[in-house]
C-alpha cells in the first residue's frame, strides 16, 4: 500500500500491537509525536492499525480509534495488511505463543519482553529464521539504550571477554538512595514506589529475576551461550544493609547490583549480585534509575553505554527503532 508525504510516494506499513499498557501507550504516543520524521527515516508511513487489549476504556492520555481494538489475536495474525507485530503484553505466556503465531504467519516481530525471550530464545529465533522474517528486541535489555544493536552489529568484529551491567532501574534507584540519603532498604523502596520507579509488587526487580532475564539474553548475544535465567546464580538487594553501604564507602567503593559475565581459560562465568565497585570504575557513577553496560572487546577495548533503562518513552524509542529498521530493510 502507498501514500504520499510532500511530493514523494511512501509505502504504508501496517502494524499490529499486542498490549496497550505502559509501554504500548508510550509506543503509540511516540509514533504519533514523531510521525513525520519516523516516516522519513523508515521510508514508509507506519501506522498501528489493530490493537489487542482487554481494557479499551482505560484513560491513557491518547486518542485511539475504538475500531482498532480487538480481543481476538487472530484478527492480527490473519490480517494480510499487517506486516509487523509489536508484542508488549509482558509475561512468558501467552506472549510466546502469540509471537510464534505472528512469525508463522510471516510477520516480523518486535518485542520488549525479556521474560519470554530469556525463556524461549531458541524457539523464537528459529521460528523467525524458518519463516524468513525478523524478531527484534532492542527494548528487552537496557530499555532505551541501543546496546543490542551495538553488540550484534557495530561491535561484531570483537571477541568479547567481559560484560558488566547495571540493568535494573528500580534496584539502582534504591541502592543510590541508600547511599546518598543514608536510607534503609525499606525506606528507599517506599520512595522508589512513590516516584514510580518500583512496582507495587517489586519482587521480580529486588530479587534480581528481571536482571537474570536480561543477562540470559546477553549471554546468547555476547558469548553465544544459552543459559536460562534460573540457571544464573542470582542474589538480589533485599539483604543489603545500611552498614554494608557504609562499609563500601569507607573502602572508597559504591555498592551496585551488577550482572557479570566473563570468559577465562576455564570457560564462561556468570552471576548477579550486589558488588563493591571502586569509585573510579565507569559504572560507579551510574545512579538513580539509570542503566549502563560495560563491555570489553579485544579490538575496541573498554566501552560503556549509558541511558534510561525503562519508562514508556525511552522504551518506545528502542521499540520504534526496531520497527523502523525492519520497515527500511525488509519491507
Ligand atoms: N515498564 C518498563 O519500563 C519496561 C521497560 C522495558 C521493557 N518492558 C517490557 O515491556 C512489556 C510491557 O510492559 P508494560 O510495563 O507496558 O506492561 P503493562 O503496563 O502491564 O502492559 C501490558 C498490557 O497488555 C494487556 N494484556 C496482557 N495480556 C493480554 C491478553 N492476553 N490480551 C489482551 N491484553 C493483554 C494488559 O492488560 P491488563 O492490564 O488488563 O492485564 C496491559 O494493558 C513487558 O514485557 C516488560 O517487561 C517494560
């Protein structure tokens, strides 16, 4: 399908969106906000034409034509006009089955869902390859930070030896508050919840499960090793005390929740735990809700990528970057 902007004919790319929650709404909003420049960069006019969502009437601060909503995912998978499906439901199921249905229907998939990817990485990537379509997931690790594109494209001339990441904004915010305000874990968690940086049930974040999903995806991409999240030794931050924060300071360090992976002569090592970093380590200055990843490559040396690892618009930036890349290269 084609439309025109100015004097130029532009192809039209129709998108099906699964989930109009926090990130789905941010993605819809960002696509509207930057419509003109996105069309220019994609070489196509992108439109979300169908949305799978249970709650049509929820106040979202955006106008969405009610005719776009459906409660039946088949309306999206069987629509021949839809070539890209964005999955923003969250959770392992039914998100994985829905992504497989979209890929098997010949549609490209873009997702931010680290839980589904970490659990079903091979199944999803193999289904994409078998159907000759892409599955892209920049937003699944590091939110708005373009680290997956960097690892899988710009840095592919390197053998990687080490990856260290601050990959969860909630826990980084809590540890920062404990350090700067001398707050207890409980007080810092309450503040994170009041500021919208922690969920009402923060278990997945504070116990490190969210970081384990992200490190599992990184191990596949950086070292080509599949390790499921529950096989990654993980300690969250619930046991961190004010005394430990003070002890770190006394030693010229800061305490951060670090996802770590490195290779030596004995093989690949990986774990997640609260870690003391010297004040002069590049990750030591990554505070509050910010995320960063520090990578060693045998050609590039040390490299660090820093930015907002969560939130509707930063995450939408990564989701739409993937969509634009597919529209430009594959459609
Ligand atoms: N939040 C962030 O900053 C962030 C950052 C990076 C990546 N992500 C990832 O992005 C994804 C979406 O996160 P989110 O924060 O946007 O979650 P969310 O606010 O809970 O949004 C999910 C939406 O999908 C709807 N939904 C779920 N299952 C459905 C089904 N079977 N049929 C129809 N609608 C369904 C939910 O409706 P109900 O609420 O009615 O169930 C909700 O509106 C997750 O995979 C998350 O890990 C989030």
